[in-house]
């Protein structure tokens, strides 16, 4: 790894993975735990609310995540990953406590919005930091490990919600919201010992990944000067400045951003439409209030976790593209089953609904839940990597917010079955989008991906290396 060659201290991969994964743990926890509050809100009417404020409570953190992801992603490319990698978790700690102390629905919406800042920021930082610090052949596994902790965080939020709900339903939400601050504070302290990202540090020092460039040049039969010339031409074409949002939409990088955004936006419309309202969906199928929290826990742990763990094992063996296609196919099956459950007799609706959740959480976490963030990181160069992940996270959180916001309205106007039918159509569309437009990145170094061109070869999307001998003199 290049950082060793430059005598940059690199912590053990287990340390890097754990501290980055704790950010995703908190993402999963804090985004999912609001389900406990909405269940209590709807069941016991603890605050005055309307369909509008119910939607805003569920979606406020997602709206905040848009701001946090775009802002922190931009500055992580400009000033480095390390300090923002520490700062972002402070939002989790402070606003988790304030959310737990809310005295009305308006306060909850405001505090959840700022929790979202931390959520979005960490998406632009933790997985990018991990991916840049991992060896190329284990890059997918490194990202996969970080992703598994999202399911663990979500599962913990539901099991704690279940325990506190049984003890005292009226105050359960305060406990589970506030407890999220504890792992956030511990992780902030531990992250202060982490170094700057190896790849970003070398770029900042003007060393331009010389070792990796030489390795790539030897592999594809070109000279390092040829490769640097290609990179320079591409950067000039996109007018790249570190963290440039506009550069994401120019030339070669524009094609890649379009792929990332399209598939991730559509995934989140379904993912959060189901995930944030899983207890209420189960309640509508006939599952009792506290039991719906227990079922939600099971869907994330072990089902969601096993799907994410499968990604750890398979990202670098099977590849990103097959896993993503399989995941979207499984989610399409899930939406079909949800549609059937919404129109079926009560005696079988619960069984069909549970099978639908298994497909959705298991295959969704194996495939697109895992691969889309990895694509956002891999497909863009170091100077734009956090901006890519941050902007993709940001725009998809707007889609997630729309899904969370519209769920109460759509289920009232077109019914749950109509809502699930729309999601079925979206999952089928994005499955075919993956087949026809998403390239494979398995086996390629980040430097190879940077100099490749996105093309269709015999109808298959590929990252094509420059011709041997190109630009040679």
C-alpha cells in the first residue's frame, strides 16, 4: 500500500474498520430509532400532531443528512478527512440527547434535523476513509464491514425500543433516543488518535500516488508519464478543484455520477419508505405494537446483518454488479409480496409480509445497500471522492425524505397496496438499469478506475483501460 512506502503510520485495519463502522452503527441507530417514537406517537398521542408533522418527524434527519453530506463531503476533499471524521459524531451526541428531552413535536423535528447533519457527514467520511486506507484487493471487504454495522445499529435501536416499550411505553422513546449519545462520545474520543487518510495526504503533499501509478503503468503496458498525462487531461476537462461539485457533472466523471445517483435515488425511495415505517407496516398487517418492534429487530438482526456480511465475503470475489442486480431483483420480489399482503386476508397477510421483509432486508443489504456507496467512492478520483459520496448521499436523502414524507399521504390516498405497486415498478426499473448501465469495478485499483473510460462494449457497461502505447513518444 502506498502509505507504507511513504512512511505514513497506518493503524491496524481492524481499528480503521471498527472506528469507521461505528459511524454507520450510529447512522443505522439514529435513523431507525425514530420508528419507536412514531409508534408511541401514533398509538398514545403523546404530542399533538398531524399527517404533516408525523411525516416531518420521520424525514427531518434525512433532510438534515442532505446538508451534512454535501457540506462535509466538499470540505473533506479540500482540507482532509481526519478532523471532520472526528467532528461529525459530535452532532450525534449533542442532538440525540436534545431529541430525548423534546417537549413537543416542533422541537423533535428541529433536533432530528441536526442529528441528520451527523448522519450525512459520516456517509461522506467513514466509508471513504476506510476505502482509501485498505489494500485494493480487499477494498470491497473493507467497505462491506463498515456497511454491516448499519444493520447492527438499526437492530439495536429496535431491541432497545422493545425492552423500554415493555417497561413503560410512554417514556420508551426518550430512553432509546438519548442512549445513542453514548457510543457517539466514545467513538469521538477514539477517532482523535487516527491519522489522515493515506491517499488524501499524498495528494495534498503533491506526491500524486507515484507508487500506484507506476504499478498500474506496468500492469497495462504504459509509462507513468502516459498515465499522468491522461489524468491531467481528464482533470483539465472537468476543471477539477478539490471538492468541486461542478466537476462531478463534467466529461467522464459526469457519466459516472449519473450512474451512481440514478440507482441510489431509486433504491432509497423504497429502502426508507419501508424501513422507517416497518413497525407501522407490521401493525397494519395485524402485528401488536411492541411485537412489531421485536419483528423489526429480527429483520435487521440477523437477516439484514447476514445480507451485509455476505457483501463482505463476496464484494471482492463475485463483484459489485452481480450483487447489485441480485439485490434489486430480490427487492422487487419483496415489493410484490408487500402488495399481495396489503390486499390479502388477515390470516395470511402477516406471513406474506414477513417473507417480504426477509427478501427486502436480506437481499437489499447484500446488494444495492452495500454496492451503491462503494460505487460512489470508487468511480471518482481522490480529489472528488468525498464530494462524490457526500453529494450522492445528499441527493438520495432528499429522495428518502420524499419517501418518508409521502408515505402517510399515499397510504391514505391510494392505499398501502398502491404504494407498494409503485415501489415494485421502481425496483424493476433499477434492476434493468444495473444490467445495462452499471460497470464492474472488482479487481481494479483506484488508479486504474481513475484513468479508465466508461463505455458500452457489446452492450455491456465497462471501464475500459487506455490502449497500450497511447501517448507514447
